[in-house]
C-alpha cells in the first residue's frame, strides 16, 4: 500500500496538467476540492472526470474519493448548487425532518457530480459566542439539539450515497481563538469536555462514516492538540468504540503548521488517524517524504476502513430542491420588529465583512437587485466607509452585517438611527441585540446566503 493512500490532499488551482503531475507523485486516495479548483459546475464536472481518467488509465489505481466542505452557510465550496443556509438556522427551526431532507438534497447534488464524501456536519456546541470560526456552523448552544440534528443530517446524507463526517472532535465550540490562525486552548477538565462529546456519541450510534479531529489543545488531558493526541484517538476508538475513518483537520492550518514540525505531525497522526488531511500541496510533499521514512502501523486495518467509507447505494428519487427555499424562509426571524415603507427610498449598507461574501454573491447572480427591481423598490447601495460620512436625515436604512464586525461598528449605527429609520440584518447569530438602540429593528438570517437576506428584506417591507 503506497503511503499517499493515507493522505487526503488538496490540489492547487485548476491547471489539469500541473494537477496530474502532482497527483502522479503523491497518489492520494482522497482529494479535497476547494473553490480555486473550478469555476462553475462545468469545470467541476470536467476536473473530476479528468482526474478519474488519469487514475484509472495512467496510474492504474482506484479512482480517488473526492471530498468537499459543503456544510452550508459560510462554509460552502460549490456556490452554484443550492445549499443549507446554516446549521444554526436548522437548529432554530428545530424540525428534524427538514434537517434530514436538507442533507438529502445536499448529498444528491454532490453525488451527481461524483463527490462521495462531505466533511459535514459540524457537531460543535456553540458555548462561546465570540468564537467567530464556529458561530452559525453549530446547530445550537444546546448539546441535545446539536446531537439530534447531527444524527438527522447523517441519516439524510447517507441515504443519498454520500459519506458524512462529524467534526471537530472532541469539540471546538468552547474556545474563542480560530485554529486557522493560532492554536486554541481549552482549559476545562475531562468531565466538562466529555459533555461536548455527546453529539459524537450519538453520531456513532447513527453510523457516521468519518470523524474529524480538532486542532484544539486540551492541556488538562494532553500536551498535544486533539488532532495530534494519542489520548483523544484512544477515546474515540476504545471508549466510544468508533470503527469508522478518523481524519485530521487540515494540518496546514496555523494551529498545527506554526507549532509543530513535519516529523512531529506525521509521527503523531499516522499512528492514529486513517487520513492526514492537508490542502497545501507543498506541505503534502513534505508529509509524504516524511511518511516514506516512517513505519505505518496497522496499515491494512486503515486501508480497510478507508475502503468501507464510501456508500455505494443512493436515493432512487430526486429530493425536492425547493426544501432549501423553505428553510431560507423559515430561518429568518424578527428580534425587534420595525417595518419600513416600500415606497420610500432605502439605503442598503453592507458591513465590511459581508462585502466579499454577500456582494460577490450579488455581483455573480444579481439576485437581490433583481428582486428589488421586480417590486419597483427605490434603493441605493452604499459601502460602509462612504456611509460614515453620510449626513442626511429622515432616511430608511438597512444594515447587513455579521457579529465580528458589528462589535466594532454598532456605535455608528446607533448614531445614524437618531435621525433615520434603521433596521439591522444580522447574518450571524443573534447575541448582540442589546448593543443597539431600542428603536432600531433587528432581524436575524443566521446566514450570508442571499436567499435569506432577500427574505429578511421582504419582511422588513412588510411582505409575508
């Protein structure tokens, strides 16, 4: 068994010749796709076809398992297929059938393009609402809700023939730091941490296919973060009796790559995990070189678990896609009602965080603008920097923003509300209503998905 078999590798860009050259050296059994690997669904289909052909004809090995982060909300790699607004939205609606069917729709779409492994659902419990890397990726602040919806998601996506991945074991929801940037530390005792494992226990009981380890340090348990900790792997295998695939979170994230050597990473993971995930191709080559000088224990058992990962059955029918629209409608929620006049000009102000995610979506498909034009709305879009110089009065203003930028800018919203009618659209979670003046409307979408934002604007103008 070649060592690349135990790597889930990213690929760089979309130049197929360069990709083939890289894959011919590594031969990973799983490839994780990212946004920069394709532009649109035609390119996605073509790159998967090209790689599969290369594996079968040129390399004469089994085609790879294509994996993707298609959680929904802010973690979506394929923007051109309909997706879940966010896990938190599903948790708020709290209809397990909707969660199950949303997962079916997701899986059906992925499977139709040859992607058989989704790195979802996120089973972190949102204990720390300052945790910007989790927020609406979590189903809830409540452990029972997270467990129930996680199980429903797993059941749904498995029915579509796509493997699910529960993450990030044993939990990433208590810390504030972002493991993409630094190594977070959770100082709680083991009994406290054990509570966060409950959704994973339920997921295992519902035959989850894979579990992803977190890059969080638990100093009361081990000197290494969970993804490098033999103690946490042992908890999964022996205590929780998980027999499926264990995969690390991507080891090129700063929490790991900035704190541990390649040798340390390989030594601590390959003895325990079935897959080392790494989206950085240069680092993959370093990992492979190190693996070539490392004895991989229980390689046959790892290979068997990997071969059993993919589900070969799928739905015999096409699940109704309009379910996603229903979820977008149901997940928009007033926290403080303030109806604006649809016949009066309204300013739309996108907070800095949303300029890239929301405006790029607007520019790509013009959905929001076309909706406003359809109903002959009078509107003007102003960027936040320009708005700070705004001095007019008696205007209608809709602010659209997410939690982490809101905390730096809510004072100017309060100031402008003294002479204008204002509504704030929160695309994150609703834990900051108290910072706004009482006369400012507040509506939550729990997602940057444009469908949710359109539904919020309908409600703001009094349309049901």
